[in-house]
C-alpha cells in the first residue's frame, strides 16, 4: 500500500515538474518573439 502511494506521488511530482518546465520554456519563447517583433518595428 505504501509503495503504491509513493509511486503515485513520484509520478505526480514528475508530471507537474514536466508541465512547469514546458510552461517556463514557452514563456521564454514568447518573450523572445516579442523582442524580435519590437526590434523589427524599430528597424
């Protein structure tokens, strides 16, 4: 029983960490895109 609970907790932690990393990466790409668009507008 404890083994199943620990396995489920580890899986949930892994899933949440993966989602968070993808979200942060996506935000970084969005910021880069805005920067490029601003540079093009200025040039």
